[in-house]
C-alpha cells in the first residue's frame, strides 16, 4: 500500500464534501444549497475555497448532491454578467466576478446516497491519484492570520502522515465531535493515539475535538471502502482514521485562529454579526440596529 503513495511534500488537492441536505436551515435549503447562504458579502463555501487556494491547493474537488447546482453555477464563468459589467464600465465589479471563476481548477463528483462523511471522501478517490490531499468542511469557517489548512500542511511537510485540526471544547460538548486521545508533542502538535466519534461525556478520552480541516493519506481510501458503518448508521471518517493509526502516524494541531460554526442557524447568524462588526462600513449598521432595539 505504501509504495503507491506519492512522496511529494506539497498538498495541491482539496476535497469539499457538500452533498448534505442542510435540514437545519429548512425551508430555505429546500432549493438553495446551504453552502451558498451569504456570510456577510459572499457565500459560505467561498471562505473555504479561498482558504484552500491560499494554502496551495489549486485543484478543488466538490463532492455534491442533487440540490447543489448553485455551487457549480457560482464558480463557473458568467459570460452574460461579465459582458454586461464590462459594457457598463463597472470595472471593480467585473474584476470581482471574473476572479471567482479563475481562483482554482474546480471539479465535481456526485455522492448519490447520503452515507456519511467517510463515504463522501471516498467519492473523491479517483481525483487524488495516490497523493496526500486536504479536506475542508465548509460549515466551519476559520479566520486566521495563517490559513488553517496551511497550518496543517506545514505539519505534514515537517512530519509526514495525516494531520487534523484540533480545538479544545467544553467537556459538556464532546458528544458533538470526534474526540482524540493524544500525547502533546510541543508547539500545539499532538501525536494522536486513538479517536472516537461523538462519545458520551463519560467515555470521551479528552476534550480535544477534530474540527473541519484534514490532510489525509491516500491509505484512507481502502479503509473507507470496507464500508464499516459507525455512529448514526453512516460511514464515519473518524472510524477509518482510527484504523489508519495502526500503520501510519496521525497528528493533530491546535490551530491558531477563530472558528465560526455556520452549520446551524444560530451559529450562522452569530458569524454574520461578528464578521460584520469587523467591516468598517457594516459595523455602524450593526451597532445602530442593536441600539435601536435597546431603545424600543
């Protein structure tokens, strides 16, 4: 198995599992992809793609579902709109629109059945061709001085193996995440010894949770193909990584930055407000709305 793995240090491919139905946002997500909901001035998915590109991943693979055509349309070239903006000499808008379709080479694969994150990653196997690759879960939006995926790739280039983003979460929330048992190896890096998907508070090995960023070994694919069903009746990526631990190193890095959970209505709304407060033009609007509400 190891002989088929590329020895190249760089990670240039990144998978985006975006086939989920977005049931937490119904009814708006009945026809609109959850990943296309606006986060201040652009869709949620754009933040993840920009992070991947900033990290050196020029090839993006979207693992989509039936209702995700709007994602393809967003990253496609819009000849009519570009022509209109050019004719009207709206140069700034024209440049912004053109950059969207030019930012990366984006390919698409369909996940035909909702069999879990592990199955979604498996759908991207043919694109990875024996190379280490990134995975970004776009519900988790990160704001950082150094892109979080880039932080993971740096660990991979230094130490090899699979790398995941870690965050220390409150003990009462461990059942929401994949939780690791690890040895701290300095500089925020952990050598992972074990992991469990959504454990109970009593069985959780720590409160270090895996967040939505991964650099994965291609050796994960045959493990996912075994089709073991885990928590929620789905093929869990965490379960496959647990088996990968027996043959290859898996590292965790406590990332530097701030995470916004856009996978729920409350988290998405909070992210919009907090990011708007960092925008010089939008901050006064938010503060004025809050002030008006207080004075009612």
